[in-house]
């Protein structure tokens, strides 16, 4: 007998057409949002629970958008300087997942990260869900 979490994991690994079309429809809205968005519930419950997520106060789920591509982009040498110059995209020694965790916690400095996992990607962005916990929350303090 297989558990619900194994079935969820299998569904994410096999990527059925219904799941892909549902995620694509959501990505249209995600592109218009800010790069770090707090979410009520995780989209991949099996991965979130594996990282230590519990559905109680003090646990926070963030959806973080990271730009794809290499870490070096040539600096414009002539003409006007664009405001969003985009030269420093990524750090050399960090994965995009680590970068997503850092960006998420930059917006919420009081949280401690439990982990992250990929959600979706298109030609321009990768989205990750970052699971974090507020260590000073009373519900978390009771059950360390």
C-alpha cells in the first residue's frame, strides 16, 4: 500500500499533461507578481513535509522567482545606462535554489530556512518554494 505522499511525489515526477497545463496557466499570473510572494499553502505538499513543514502558525511558505541564465552579462559600453542594468544576475558559487532561499529570507529576515524545492520554470524564470519557520513564534517554541 502506498502513501498519499508517495503518490503526490510520483505525480510530480511523471508530469501528466493535466498538471503541466495547470502549472502553465498559473505561471502566467506568477510572472506578473513580485519576485518573493508569501503563499498560504505549499503547492508540493510531499516535498514541504519532507523538509519539515507543518500546517500551523509560525511556518511560512514563500514562492521565489529567480532569473535563468548565466552569471555574466556584458556591461553596455555605449549609449545610455539602463536603470535595471542586469549585469550581476547570479553569484558564481551558488545554485539557483540557494539564491532563491537567500532572496526569500532577505524579505523576511526573522525567519530561519528549512529548505526549498523547484516548482516550475519557463524560458526566463525559475520558481522555487522556500519553507521557513519563525523561531520566536509561540507555536514553534512549544515544539522545537
